[in-house]
């Protein structure tokens, strides 16, 4: 089969001929119909410090995937050849404290598709039966393959009820854009969004943001005041910090009203200092950290959101062939895209 392999400790990937995978008794082989590019994959493509310390080479990368089952292991019982499936990318151990107390999304020993074992940037991928998610075949592959990152946005947006609430979303990368669509479907009263890219702010408006602010055009104080002005000087009920930028982190805490909540998903590149008394403690703010998705509750909730009319079409801005991977990562690194999907 053709596969994109991280073969050398340097920037880029190699499009290579690779042995066709064979399933073990509890695994299946999936013919990949679509697989999307993620920020984690960009770290590996760029071969930054995190990637060099985390990924063992050679490795087929990629973890956001959907496809058709073409072979099943001898002990597989819940799916069959021909089923259309997506996949949870986190393979949990099932034995640690977190797994045994229904907190598998923060398993201490989890492994990740495309990092710890070969992933989905290929014509075929082997997947354990227990990570498969049967998917409605009416959902186009370019949308079905992004259910995994959509789950991140579901957890970030809906950790508390948002119906009738005002919400700020800092960072309109794909997960931030997904969050805006989820907030709109879930009945948020007012959605504000910030980013430094006019391209992505335009997408935010298409997905339901009521007002957008270019953080590059305003000072941090002016941006905080603009959010307060948009909410009658009350502040927002909730802030979703999806960028990891220090200024955006401070904005989230300063713009949320007393007694509100801040959800943190974006990853800073270094340490960030806070005025804890004034930004958090004296305001009585609830802080949630989001990593991955709740297994598998978020997947069921997402299925319900699709039935309720969740529209993510504007987020998927580009589809490319496997051989055009370099173009895809150029788009991701430039920020001039929403979600980029590869069709092997």
C-alpha cells in the first residue's frame, strides 16, 4: 500500500510503498476513505522538539480517520466487513485508576494512533475493535473523519450548559471553529470569537459567531474592553481558550464574568504567569482543562448533535490527495485553512 511515513528525524514525510497490514485477533483492517490533518501531525511533520522526544521512527502518522472495514480478526464480534467506521485515537490501558473510575479520557498509560502505533495516512490502517465507532454511511467521508477532533470541541464547549449563555471563543483554528458550530447548535445566545487571521474569522462568522475581533488589530486592553462592550459590560458566561497564546489566556479570564467558567484547550509554548487573585480567585471562576474526548460519551453526544442539525461544512476547507501532503501541511502551518482532509 501507499503510506506517508515519518522515516527520518527531519522536517517532512516520505510517500512510500509499505507492507499491507494484517489484523491480530481483536483488530480490523480499514480501507481509509478520508483522514484529516491535525496540529499534532504538523508538529511531527515539522519535527519540533516535542515530536523528536515523543515519536519513534519509522512511523506512519495520522489519527483522524474514517473508512470501510475490509478484514476482521478472529475474535472481532461487534463489527463486520463492509461497515463504515471512524476511530477513537486514544487506546486506553483499562487498568489504571482513571480507567477503572470512568475517566479513560485521562488514562495515565494511553497510546495514540499515529504516534505509538502506525496511523491513518495510508491506504489501509489496522485498528483495535474497541476504538471503532460505527458511523452513518450517509455522512460524507470528509466530515466523518473529523469526528475525533469534533469531540474535543464538544467537551470544551459543553462541559456545562450553554443554552441562553454568552460565550467567548479565543482561537479559530479547526477546533475553535468546531466549538462555534456546536455552541450555535446548542442554543448559545451570543458567541464572540477572536483570532489573528481574517480568513479564520470569516469562517467563524459563517459558523454562527455573532461578533468577531482581530486580536492583531487591538491592544490586549482594548480587546478586553471590546468583549465587555459587546456584553453590556457584564462579561461572558463562559470563555473557551483554544489558542494557547498568553494574551488570549489573559483575555479569557478578564472577559468572563464573576462566577463564570473558563475552559482551557490551547497549549502554550511556554510558562504563562497569571494574576491569580484578580483574574481567577476573587472572581470565583471555574477552570476546566480539556484533553481529548470523554470515552465514549462524547461520541454519542456528537451523534445527537448531527441529528440536531450541526453544520461543520464551512470548517472543511480543503481536500487533497495523499501525494499532495506537502501542500496540506503548508496550509496548516500558514493558518490559511480550516480543516484539511486527505483522500488516499
